[in-house]
C-alpha cells in the first residue's frame, strides 16, 4: 500500500504527523513517501506542484494531504498560488468525486450553532462533482462587452457546462454510496433557471432507473441551503455539481460545529484517492500545537476504506476517535466547560492509545 504523504503548509505538517502516527499502530505495512506541496513547494522549487510531487502522487495508491495556503502567497500569479496544487492533483489524477461526510458526534452536539435536537445523530454525505462545471468550463475571461446591459463596458465571464458522461459517473457514485447507507439520494440543481442543471436533473433521473432500490429526489440549491439548516437530518446522500457542492459542503461541515472534525476524500474511476481534512491550512494557529488533528486522522480512515480496501482498520480508527471524545479530551476548537483541553500531539497520542488498548484487549 503506497501512500504519498503531502503535508503542505500551515497546520498541514502538524496534523499529518498525527495521522501517520495512527496509521503506524495498525499492524499494516505501508510504503510512505513524503513530498512538498503548496507554498512549501513553491518556496523550495518555484512551483506549488513540482513534477516530482505529481509523479509520486500518480504512482501512489492514495495521497494523504494536509492543507495548503498562506496569506503571504496571495500576491503571487494565480497559477503559482498554493491552492493550485490541489486543482493540479484533481485534474492530473482525474479525481472527479468528492466525498464530504458531515457527522455529528454525540459528544460534540453542543459545538454546533444549531439546536441539539436538529443535529444529534446527523450523518449525511455530500458528494460533489469535482472536475467540471463553471470552475473549469471554457471560454472564460475578461473583455469589453458587445451586448448585455452595458455594451462597451469591461466585463468578466465564465462558462457553466456538464457533459452526459460527467454527470452519469458522479450519479453512479452517489447511488452506489447510498446503497451502503439509507438508500436515499437528493440531487441538488438549479433546473428552474439553468440549462446545465436541467440536463443534470434529466441525466441523474435516467441513471437512477438502474437503482430502483434507491429513492431519488431533486431539490433546488436555494432550498437545499435552507433545508440544511432547517432539517439537516432529512438528507442522506446529497449529490451535486462542483460549485453548489463547494458551498453546500462547507455549510454542512459547519452544522457539526467544528471544521476540525471533518474528513474528505476525492476519488477517481480506479478508486485512487486524495484524502484531506475539509479545512484549510489555518495560518492563524500554525506552529502553536493546538490544531485539531481528528479531521486528518479520520481522512486516513477514509483512505483505508475507499482506496486501500482495509475497512476493518478504518473502523478501528473511527471507533478510537469516538472513545477519545467520550473520554472528554478536546482540542481548543471543540473545547467546552467540563472537558479537558489538549494539544495536537496529545490528541494524536490519545487516538493511538485508544487503538492500542482495544488491540491488547481484543
Ligand atoms: P481555514 O480552514 O484554514 O481556517 C478557518 C478557521 O478555522 C481558522 O480560524 C482556523 O484557525 C480554524 N481551523 C481550521 N482548521 C482547524 C483545525 N484543524 N483545528 C482548529 N482550528 C482550525 O480557512 P481560511 O482561514 O479561510 O484559509 C487559510 C488558508 O487555507 C488560505 O490560504 C486558504 O486558501 C487555504 N485553504 C486551503 C484548503 C486546502 O488545502 N484544501 C482549503 C481551504 C482553505
């Protein structure tokens, strides 16, 4: 099992170190190779995704990624900014399916800004298409308008587009994921206004006929944004395009209170995947040893389940995380009165100890 380890910037190095520690107590054999990515790679090699890093990522079964970015790089040309490394990896590896679970752990129910009864037991999965839509559609650019409301004025434009195969493959991913859960898919679109999303809705409906055991419903994105805060537990699997998924998955993430708890996976057609926490590089707390490593540790669990075919090892990590939360340990982002505040390393150590304890008992 070959894993490319790309810690990146900011808290990336701190949280990935904890995930590696956890992987190393599982009695499995991994080939781990680390490389620079993001701002760290730009500073060392002049590019956020150097060839050597891309080569390593392509050759691996899975990539464990920390986070990239720092405000000090904001003035760089767009193609040299740290965040371009993620886009480059997605594009080069064909990572088209992004999985973002939003799970509310019983012990963290009070961390949410929503009422406990709305989110207790929440377990939803947002599946976002990652390589198409308005983020990549051509043409795009700036020009002088020749029509519209202000002919002769400077304007900018992007192109929203989806092809049938792009929609079909993400729809299959969603229906198959739903089969392993409560067998419900909500496809989110804006079919009332956008041609692209009427097509999306039509194609998802067609694909859904091959999955008669899975219930499919459709929801406009504006309503989905409202329902996520009004009655989030109504959802099971949500599938949507790149832009709507970007926004809704962050909204879903915050339902649970802390972005420091949420893992993510981006997969290609051969189940090769990039696994990373849903949050960024948190430059405001980098180097302080207080970042929550659990999102990265849970991303490593997703990696074991989806790309490395080790579901039992994934279960062990997830169950250890629950045990640690039950024991009252909290990093600063999820701390509340009556719990014990710990740093990044202590949290990683506690997960390792919980795994080892169960192994010894078992
Ligand atoms: P962020 O997710 O890095 O931080 C938002 C807030 O959440 C901050 O207050 C931060 O301290 C806190 N936070 C994030 N992760 C945490 C953790 N594990 N434990 C405790 N607290 C945590 O988002 P931002 O501040 O908007 O962006 C910072 C940088 O990260 C930017 O350069 C941005 O471009 C980049 N970014 C990268 C990714 C990625 O690598 N996938 C994703 C989002 C943002």
